[in-house]
């Protein structure tokens, strides 16, 4: 039998500082879930995590709505888009592992509903964007590196490639959450990675620019930042 194809992301686990940073972040999440009793996690706690995540993601996308306004249904258009995504993201857990492009397209369809033309929902904006999405989908189907690394990479790719006609940041942050839920890090979806990025907003923006423009050092810096952001997202959990 032929040897199996190499994992396309295995090299990321060899970048200096990355394995230990993500191991520490995963240990923190595991401790939170263990200490609070994952089996006792309630649907209300999951819903609160998703609500907090929608608000944080919307603010990073430019929304001026407060968390209370989001909670009360009085949020601006950007926050409403984030809420639509938040409402539907967990239904895509079975999809992301088998048809990742379908899952990503659905996230954009939720975000862009009523905002962009129907024929633009879930569709890449250019052949280059389609190529990058296809490459990302193939990577998701063929990698087994730690889920937090995968989520961070998906997030940065979607923000920097901006493959859809709108709401790419909201889609990217939802996709990150989706990956870490589907790959078993946070099955109840009670960590709030979006809030972690909002808490580190200045570093978030600068490291995304580094990922886009900085080559291998920029990628390494983004991953190290992302591990820190996951820890901050854990602290924003309703369980914390």
C-alpha cells in the first residue's frame, strides 16, 4: 500500500514556541470544563457563550452595539448579522468535518442574508478566492494537528483572503469556533474565542496583518497570539 499523504499542517507544530503555547491553552480549556463539570453544562450556558461571541465578533467588525442591546434585540445591522451566524453555527458541526466548503458557505449565507444579493451568498468573489477556499477545504479534510491550531489558521485565512462579498471577519471568527467545537476541544461551545480577540483587539489586528504580509515569521506570531487569545476566550466563558 502507498504511504499516506503527509499532514499539510504538520510543520506548524515545529515552529518555535507554538506547541507549548497551544498545549497550555488546551490545558486551560480542559481544566475549565473539567472543574465546572462538562456533563452539567446547560443549554443556557451555551446560548450565553454564543451571544457573547456574537457581540464580540460584531464589535470587531465595526458594530457600536452594546452586549445589552444585542441581548435585547436592539442591535445594529452588523450585530444582527453576527447573531444570525451565532444562531446557526452549531448546526454545522456535522458538516465542517465532511464538507468544509459547504459549512463556510452557509456561515456567509447566514451573515449576508438580506445584506448582499442572494446570488452572492456563500459564493467566492473571484477565481483566486475560490482557489484559496478549495485549498483550505482540502487542508481541513487532511490534517490532524491540534484543533486550536487548525481553528486559528482557518480564522486568519478567511480574514486575510476575504473570499466572500461581505462579513468575512464574522465568518472567520465563527469558523474558528466551529472548528474547535467539531474537533472536540469545546463540545458544549462554552468558550468565547471571539471575546478573547476583542480583549486583545490591538494585537489581533496587528497579528492578522503580520499573517497576511509577514511570511513564516508572521504566521508564527499569529499562532502565538492566537494561543493567548484562546486563553482570554476561556476567561470570558459563562463557566469562568
